[in-house]
C-alpha cells in the first residue's frame, strides 16, 4: 500500500467549550463499565494475610501514530495517510513526582480498608536466592527512579503508540515479569512468602486521530485526546486470581493542550518527554499533571471501594 505525503489538518484543542469535569463526583464504576471479580478465597486472604503492592506504574505514551486507511472505492493512486505526534512540554521530573504521590495515596487507601500492606522484602529475597531475579523478563528489587523507555513491538496491543515511558515510585520493591505468559512466576513466590500481591498500572495516551476520505484523497486530523486505561490484578498465596477491570477508557479534559506545533527537526528531545517526530502536541505541564492527578486519585478511590465491597 503506497504511503502518500502526510496530510495533517493541524487541530488546536478546543478550550472552554465543555465544563471541566469534577472527578470527585464521577461514578467510575458505572461510567467506565468497571467489572470486579474477587473470589471468596482471595477476599479471605486479603483480610487475613499481608498484601504486597508488587507493581505500581504509569506508562506515558510519548509518540503516537494514526492513519486514514485507503478505501476500495477511491480513485487509483490514492493511498493511506499516516501521522505521528509527540508529547511536548511534560517533563520526566513532573511525572516522577506524580507517580510517587499517587502510589502513596493508593497505599493509604488500601490500609484504610484494613489491608495489611507489606513492602514485600521476603518476596524479593526469595526471588534473589532462587535466581529468579536474574531472568531476562523479570524486574525484581528496589526502584531507583529510572524511567523505562520502550518502543512498541508488533505483538503489543497498542497499535496507536510507537514509543512510551514507564514510571514507578522511587525506592519501592517491584516484583514483575514482562513475559507474555507468566507461568508460575507470581504463584510460587506468593505461596512461599504467604502474601497477596496487587499490581496496578495506568496506560496514558495524549492524542487522538480522526481520518476522513473522499474519492480523491485521505486526510488525517490530529488533536489532543487524553485517555487513561487502568489495569488491576490480585493474586493470593493459593494462586487464586482477582481483578478490577475498566472496560472503557477514562477520557480526560484537554484544556492542557496548546495545540499542535511543527518541530524544526526530527529530534524532539528538547520537548522533555517527547520522542522524535515532525509534530508535537504541546502541553501546559501544570494543567496536564493536575488533570492526571485528579483522574487517578479518584479512580483509585473507586478501585479501593470495589475491593472493600468484596471483602
């Protein structure tokens, strides 16, 4: 399929047309079709055994892509149009500070419903002693503030994301495998240490792409489109699983956006977190971070309320 010259309608995010969302008043369970499954055995373990928050992460997309697919009814020679946009103006330091704050809030919320939260050191020690920490796909041990940069692969379920950065709270134990099939990775260590494990991650997108076509050409509109997809899983010492699933993405407000800007080179590194790209959606950092904070803080309260209801 022939790739034509990029046609971008540079859409500046509309400011002020919609009232700002008060996230403290949103019914997350209803609005985002949240489904919770915490079997009786898992609920019992959460009440009686220590719980290790084995992974807490925020993954921020830094380079996104879209396309307007060529149609069979279009004229010969009309091909698909592709577009890329990087995130501009949001620093790694601001996101690191945010993830530290949100992690602390989540731990406090879990303690507030009676869970005995442990730092998981016994899990880490066991993993080190049996060589599991040396495995290629494992992340085991204390975090040091390093941001994990990744390019999306063909097998990743994120076709609109080309590059991303993952943040974890600093100086906290992590027990994680990135293998597509984890096998008994979590089961064995949860049993050995007699702990429950809870992991929570947030995938954050910043752009949306709207393709349109007629018989003669394809066009692609790129605009701000903040969205968050939480993923929450729980395992108990007997290898029973539970989860809280958001079946719809959380769509945020976009008044943080200053619109699309064209960079003067393929190197967009001066934009802070942005990756290489011809165009960037430039963010007001303070507004962007505050919008994320309010969404995640209140989403976490809903998640904890769902866990509490199952105990």
